[in-house]
């Protein structure tokens, strides 16, 4: 079996360019301000970070989101270290797209190491919407996954010279996978955001978990443009900012578990995402950067700090649980207010 070098190279390019382009802080979270409570009536020692997303029970509401895959030694090591950090801090973790390992079994070790390192963790498998039910089952089996992410990335594909051009039938394929795969299926974007309309369509086809993957953090149009001659720069400013995407999605369908993601960098971003209606938050680019610059220990320290800070913020807001966060009042200003009011969401 021959390893597809162009695919391996692409995956390494993604990592390098993601680090280079960085996180833009255009998520809209800075437009959200909590209302101070001078009598919070809370106690830091009583704050609990446990959360449920549908059937999945998590000791903390943070996920390391899907990033690396492929057959290279470097991506293997990154996955091993991310999984170790997730284990040490009690986080869930999603692996990168497994399609290449389904086609080339020698690439499986890059994914299997995540389960090996984090044997009791909540681990999510990952495939694109071109996947069949058989491939979905194989991806879940490969890492004994607790859930399956299916990514939607039409704008990224269109920006990629070798990317897909035909998006027919994705919704129907996902609906069949949801019926048959036997674990929760989370549909996710990769940085362009899920809209109210998309959320409603997904819900009508049986999807109950959405990771909004909003605009404002890792920018795959920018990343793909670094890999091509003819630039599609108009896609670099394309997408629903994360804060607006969470609120759109939640307002369209109540009966959905939403994961806040896209440009999440800080404890305050996470708490704002949860207060906007998400049950958990997922981080990719910002954690990758910390891992590459400060190693596994540095990443573990940063995640531990984020969790401690979340508890402090929740104490200031007078809440002890993630569920209670959903009731906390906040004020939305600026572009996010403008966006939501034009979209008819109060
Ligand atoms: C990604 N992302 C991603 N998503 C996915 O569903 N399958 C994948 O294989 C990958 N691969 C990947 C590689 C690298 C290097 C990065 C940085 C990201 C997208 C990721 O899960 C997330 O949706 C976006 O990066 C937006 O979140 P952040 O990075 O702004 O926190």
C-alpha cells in the first residue's frame, strides 16, 4: 500500500499555516458583556464543571477539537501529546479526519494512539460528509469512539485546488449515518459557522448535536490560499462569527446540544459560549499553538489554568453549574448585535 504523500503533505501544511495565520479574535465574543453581580451568593468551592452533551457525560465542558491525522511521524506525535494533555486535564478530544486511515490501514496508528493514551476519555471520531455508513462505523471502531464528528467544510473545499466541487446528498448521507452508526453524531463546521437555516435542516434530518465551528479563529480560506497560486481572497472574510452562530443555532432549534467553537482562546470565551447556549466548547488552533511552543507540560498547565479561571468567572456570575450558566444575563453590542437583529433574533 502506498501512502498518499500529497495528502500527508497537505495535513502538515495545514498545521504549519494554521500556526502562521493564528487566531484573529473576530468571533464576536468581545461584543458580549456579562452583567456584574455584586451579591453573587456563590462559593468557588461549590462550582462544578461537569456537563452533559446529550448522551455524553464530560468531567469538563472543554474538548480538544479535530486537528491532525495522516500517516506522518510528526502528526502521530502531535496526536499522542494532545491525547496525553486531554487525559491529564480530563478533557474530551476529537481526532482529525480518518478517511485516509480507512483507505490506508498503515495510517491507523496516528489515530489509535489517541485511544491508547486516553483509555477512559471521551474521544470523537471524525469524517467528512462524503462518508458512507460503513466508513463511519470503521472510523468509530478504529478508536472505540464515544461519538462521531462529521465535518462540513464547503468553503474550505472550494478554496482548495484539489478540493470537492460537488456537495449533493451530504444531508441525506449524514441522516443515514445518524440512524445506523450507534454513537452520537456531531455535525461540525471548520470555521465558517452554522446558520439557523442549516441547524433547522440538520435537526429535521435527525441530528441532535452541532459544533458551530464559527468564524473568527482558525481561517481555512486563508490557510488554503497560502497553498495555491490563484487566491480566492474573498473567502477569507466569509463566515458566521462564532458568538452569532451559537445564538442563531440555539434560537432556531431548542432541542439541540450545541458545542461552541471557532476561535476560542480564553476561559472567558468559553464561559461566554456556554452562557450563549452551548453545552460545551471546543478549541483547536489555540491549543495546537501552545503545544508547539510550550510542549505537553505547557499545554497541561494552560488547560488547568483555563479550568480554574472558568470556576472563578462562574463564582462572579453567581452560578455553580454549566446548566445555570445558560440563565446568566449578558448584553450584546457592536457587530454581533447588528448581525442578530438583522437575522431577526432578539
Ligand atoms: C483542523 N480542523 C479539522 N476539522 C475537522 O473536522 N477535521 C479535520 O481533519 C480538521 N483538521 C484540522 C487541522 C488543523 C491543523 C486545524 C487547526 C484545524 C478544524 C478544527 O477542528 C476547528 O473546527 C477549526 O480549526 C476552528 O476552531 P479553532 O481552531 O479556531 O479553535
